[in-house]
C-alpha cells in the first residue's frame, strides 16, 4: 500500500481486507444461524474497525502484524463460541479457549456461561458489548 494514501483510503483498504477475511471464513459461524451470528459478527467488525483506526498512521509493515493479531484473536473467540455450541465438544476446553482469546483482545474472562443455547449466546453477546465501547475498543 502506498505511504501516500489519505487516511480514509488507507482505512477503507485495510478494513476491506480484514472484513473479507471475517465474512469469508465459514468456520467462524459454522454452528450459528444467520440471526445468531449477526451480533457476534457486528462486534467482530467493530473490533476490526478499532484496530484499523489505531494503525492508520503506521506503515503497512507495522500495521499488518497488529491487524493480523487482532484477526487471529477474533477468529479464536468466534471459533470458541462455535465449540461451545457443539454438544460433542468439551465445554470446559471451549470456555478456556474463549477466555484465552478474550485475554488476547484485552477483555476480561467471560462470565459463567449457561448451557442453554439461546441464553449462552445472549450472555456472550452482552459480555462482549459490556466490555467494548461500540467501536470494538475495550472499556478502560
């Protein structure tokens, strides 16, 4: 990417690449209906927007690893949610993976998670929304 791009153009290009990865990765929502996935993907997009904004003034060679680290953590968190929805999977292991991904994003550990699917997804969504400010950035 040219170092002479305007900030809005740099934001658009970096965001486009990251969002394409998010939306193109079926494994991140494999066990979710479209309706269930919508709030989690909205949170993921906000988180991506926040890291792209924080890296706008950085050259690509510095911004790219930071954006990729965030994408890796967002992906790990969404895969952990899918694992929690899999009756064949070990819930304790999936919860540990969720907590690990959250820590990588600067989030606190998740609250106790109910077993029932709808309540589980509502709890996770509320936890993510509570600890981010609507831009994907962690609350202080």
